[in-house]
């Protein structure tokens, strides 16, 4: 047993009721788990669920160094599993490196592309008082970094990638079966949204299915409930493994919000939307710069 500020902290405590050994148990209410090695996220998720069923709060601390290149964090799929959401911190994770006795909170995490992220960082020395950490964190207010995207350029990269590496996959088969080509799809398909990193399914794929299976069939002035879109979305999405359970509809709702900002849809309240204009397919001369 060790003292943690004014709290009781027990190390390596075996919890017989759930047959789990907690790294640190604080006040017999809070479990702190420290993870250095890459293991199955499913195992971390199961351990979290077991602690929660026992009425314990769980906090995971990442013990791996984070790679940064040109102002962006490169996070592996395992490291992304430690990210959770807070009303003020946005998406964040907590890291501790024992070799330099330093705590780092990476917060306001915003996806750039693939495994690259913009974020802010708050660093503390290992012996800083808990109250000082709380005070520093309390000054943080929710914000998201605006990432300006060149949709035409991103589509060009997508066309190259799928033509070069995924020409035979089911998605490409489905596109061609509809008599379509990647370079002709509306530029509102394949948009990288802030929570896209939570999904394994690329934005180009699930947004294509939402469009071709539902939105494309609607006329201007048609109204529909978001539940109809969610049904298609959930059918075509595969999620990244996460330690904590998270609302799964947020990504789809972000897309509907994006389409509203583009003037494609109008939110009517009570979970309903109206089509203001159809998503335009790229044709003829406009598609030349997208050809591979």
C-alpha cells in the first residue's frame, strides 16, 4: 500500500469477485491500469467491463511513446484504442513514460488522414500534485481543429489507391456493377470526418453505400427520418476495437450534418431531413483530372 496525495492507493490488488488483478486500486473505487506492451484490445475491453460490473471506475494509461512527424501524431490502431471522449477535452488519451517520469495528456485529437492526428498536449512532471493537474485540465474548453480538405485531390488519391491495391475487392465490384466509376462519384463521398478513425471501413466505402442505397433514390423535396440512413450505415460499417463503449451513430450523424452544411440536406428537427439538392456525379471534362 502506498499513499497517493490524500488518498489510499493499493498496488497489484487481486479482486477475487471478478478474478482480476488491478495495477492500482484507489480508495477501493477507482482502478488505474497501465499498459506498455501491445496486446489484444479485446482483452483490455473485457477487463474494463469486468471492473465496471464490479462498480469500479476504470482509467487506462498508455505506456508507449507516441511518434510525431511534421506536427502530427502517428497513432497505431492499438494506441487509438486508448482514446476516449470528454465534453471539454474532446477526444483524448493519457500517457506516462517512466524513463523520464513524465505524464502527458493528448487532447482535442482530430483526424488528419489514416493514422495521422492533430492534437494538443499538456505535460506534467511525475511528482506534480494531483490538484495542480486538475486545475490545469479544468481550464481546457472544448475545441476542434479545422482541417481544410481538398476533396478533388483526396478523390484523386483514393482513385489511385483503389485502382492500384483494391481493384478486386467487393466494394469495387459493387461500384462497377452499378455502372459507376470512382472518379465519377460525387465529391461528397469519401469525406474524412472527425470520428472516422473510429471505423475500419474507409469513408469512401460506407458513404458510397449510404448514397447509392438510399440518398441517390430520393428526389428534391423528399423528407426522411435519420433512422433510415442509420440502417444502411450500420449494415456497411466495421468498427475499430475500443476499450470503452461509445455511441456508434455519431459518425453517421456527422455525415448528415456535413451534407446539411453543403446544402444537400436540411435538418428539420425530430430526427428528420429534407433533400434540397441531389449530390452531383462528376462527369466528362470534370473527371479528367481524376483519371488514373
